C-alpha cells in the first residue's frame, strides 16, 4: 500500500514536466479587446499572482500591525506615538547622536520643484550640502519651464524664469559632488498646462488643457522630444519620474467618444499610453527605469494590471497624500501589498511643503511629520516581496501651472528636515524635533504651531534662514492687522452705522488712526527686510509674485482704513 502511494506521488511529480498544463482562466475583457498577443500559461501565472496579492492585501486590512497592541493608547493619542514616546521622549538634546536609522536599506530622496519660485544656483548648492549632511540619497528635480530646452521645443523655456545651459550643468555637477543622485521629474500625462498653452494641438479640447492628449500623434512626438532633452542632461540617472497621476480628462469622460470609436476602454488607453512612454524611455536610455504615481493604478483591477505589459517598463510611487488628506499606515500598507507582486520596485512619497491652504506660506510641520510617521510604519510592516526602494519627500512649488506659489523652499526647510528625521527614527517625537532643531542651528525647538499669530520668533542658522525669520515676522504683523481690523478695536468704534448716526468718538478715532499708522510702519519695515533677503536667492519675477500673493491684501486694507479714518478725522476737526 505504501509503495503504491509512493509510486502515484512520483508519477504525479514527474508527469508535470512533460504534460502541457490545462490552464483555465477568464481572460480580462480589457486584455482581449486590446488585440495583443500573449502567452496563455504566462498570463495565468501573472493573474494568479495578482489574485494572491489581492487576497493578502485584504487580509492585512483586518490584521493587527506590528505596533498595535504593544501599548494601550491613551485617549486622544496615536498608537504609534505612544509606542515611541515611552523611550525616545526621555532623551535630551545631548543624546540625539545615539539615534540611528531604523530602516537603513531604504533610500531617501527629496523632491525639489523648480517649476515656480526658482531659486538661484548658489542657493541650490547650499541646500544640496544640507541634504548631504542629513544623509539624503538624492533628489527628484522637477523642471517644467525652468529647463533650458532647445531644438524643437525651445518655446517651452521662459527667458525670465529658465536656467541657462551653464547653470543646468553646474546644478548637476554640484549634486554629484554632494553624492546626490538626480532623478528628473517631467509629467507627460497631467499638469500639462506649461506646454498646452503653447501648443493647442496637444490639448484634449479647447477648454481641457490640464492633460496631454493620449491618443494624439502630436503628443507622442512632443513627449519623445521632451524626454530626449531631459535624459541627455541627466546621463547618470537610474530613474526618471514621468508623473502620470490622475488623468483628469479620462476620469471625466472627456475622451469618451474617441475611446468608443476605437473600441477600447479608459483603462486600456491609460495603460497603453504609459507603456508607450516606457518603451520610448528604454529606446532613448536603456538603463533608465520609469516611475509613475499610483493614483490611477490603485483603481485598476489587479488582474488587468498584472496581465498588461506596462508594469514591465516602470515602477510605482505611492502618494500618501490626496485632496488635502493623507493615507494612514494601514491604507498605505494595503497598497504596498497590492503593488508588491506586480511591480519590481515601489517608492512611497509624503509631503513636506504645501498643505490644505495653497497660499499658506508656512508648512504645517506637525502634520507633515505625522504623515512621514505613517509612511515609516507602513514600510516597516510591508511584506518582503514588496521591494521598497525609497521614500520621497515631495515639495510642490504650486499645485498646477495656473495656481499661486506654495511655500518657498527656504521657509520649508524646517519641515523638510523634521519629516526626513521622522522617516529615519520611526516617529515624530520630542527628541526628533530637538535633533532637527540642532541640525538647522536653532537654540530652542523649531516652532511647530503656526496659528494663532503673533508668536515669538526663534532664529535659526540654515540656508535661507533669514527669509524664514522675516516670513514669521510678516505673519506676526498680518496677525496683528487682522486682529485689529476684524476684532473689537476697529469695528466697535468706527463702522458705517456709527458714522451714519454721528456717534463716532474723536478720541477713539484718533487712537485707531495712531494704531493703523503703527501697523503700516511695521508692515513696511518687515516687507523691506523680506524683499532684500528674497532678492539674494530669487529674481524680480519671483519676488514680485510672492509679495502680491502674501502682502498685497493686508497692505490694501491698511491703506483703505487709514484713508477712511484720516478723512473723517479732518471732518471732525473742522466741526470742533
């Protein structure tokens, strides 16, 4: 009996080596309609892997993560913070050198967006030196119109805002000297306004300018020229980020007629487009791998995604922030599990700059560090097959080409360093804040609460620290102005109803006029100092734009209110 069972087992094992497997799978509709050739057995393996990844992803959502249950969370506190605060919060600022990188195998890159608020080359050198000091692996450089394009696409460059070819070479050389790998970022899907405003044929429609037309031959030709120039300027780069987040035109069905006419689907159009871009990159630079945001990919069925050829050409970058909110560790971990068996490499990105309010000049340090903490915990609990290559700290200079500027780079460095330290230490704690403060030359802790104003201003010593200090002083003055004009001081003693009924106190109005004059003088002094510091790093165009966005509103209010009080005071003097 035992011999018979052994014989049957051996027959089963060895028969598999010469018998063609009878694969029974349902081929996804998108694959069949794409009219692509595929190996049925290979496709079965890919789809099986996708189903397994999906199953593991769903199981992770209901399981307990490594940091949960270690300590009983206190009311109002995050479990991650509780776990770390029991140890590291006891360390004083003299013990920070004892802290080490908790995930040393993961690279850490910083995204520097040069599309708006373009700093000088000399300032970028100072920032690169700081990044080297904190241990960064490299930088994602997003150029947009600041790149010195030539040949067929020279129309993209703006003489007043673009770097010269000499400056470009100097930036790349200095990054190399600081041992920072450059990964260029050029969006070939969305955020296309900088190009479509020059070339209408690249648009989806006359009013849809935010995306490149994925089914247009003009787009294919333009994108090839764009990638060719960027890749030639960065011969040492191992990756290139091609953007491709949310294709707004596709999600809003603006291409529905064309898609229907071609007998295809929106998913197939998107995947085919980024696959073609991936092929172009391989042709131009065989050793460079493309990266894409996962915004759209996370909503595509895993079986369709893994059966498609596109994942052979690129890795994904998971955004843990979207529409002003951010993904917690559990949601990010789900994406890591889902993408882990589909893509060769995964990156995770978190913001250190713009928040929910685009015009807010001061990044929310606590919020950004909390995001970085969630990113760390997701990576720490990720399965082995999820090959996490690196973290990316993103720093948008503006949300779209037609939007106002976000926080300037010098003002964002305290947030950048604090978030960076959080990704190495594992949590945003008092000791991490002390370590970041020392790195940036603060005598005390970096202030993490921006509102309400005014607040005490603690000077630092880092690239652009005077701009940071002047901006805080400016926010203090703006806080005083809003408090005075919108609070009881002004409205309680000088408003339209009191003027109409003749119940304005000369004494009160004189006091109001003196306060307005004082605020006006303080605003001018702070503004003049800030402009001087800004001009050391930025050109006139950037400085003028920043002043308009950040100061003009309050200046206008002061002028109008001062004029109104002066006129009424003169009237009252004549009547006395």
